[in-house]
C-alpha cells in the first residue's frame, strides 16, 4: 500500500524517485519543488497529530492553533453553528427548520 501512495505522489509531481542499480535495490524519494511548497502544511499536520495523540490519552484542553477570537469562540468553534433556543421564533419562514 505504501508503494502505491509513493507512486501516486511521484505521478502528481510532489516527490521524485531515484533508483540505484545495486543489490539489494535501493530507492530514494525526495520532495520536488511542488512538494516543498507543502512543507508548512505538513509540519502543521504533524504538530496537530502530536497534540491529538496526547489528547487521546490525556484529554488536553485544546489544539495548539485554537485561540479565543473576539466573541470568545475558538477558531475551530467559529465554523460550528451557534446553539439556538428551541422556543425562539424564526426570523423568516425560510429560517424555519420545517421549511423544505
């Protein structure tokens, strides 16, 4: 499976593969310029992955990138809809949950 992923990354131009004619065979992979452009994203995913592994075992409070923003919600919470009062009257018929 790993070999399939490596080949996909090579076909996509994110890594280059060098094959050395020796026994046993030796193959080296390196990031291309396009692959290097992803380094910051990869590093951030690695940081998050380390936090998440610790979170699973220690239940730490929040990921390293989550910081409260103006209204007290974290960056992650901004993408979630705010809780609504079930008894509140919708502002318009389009806001009604029963409106198709």
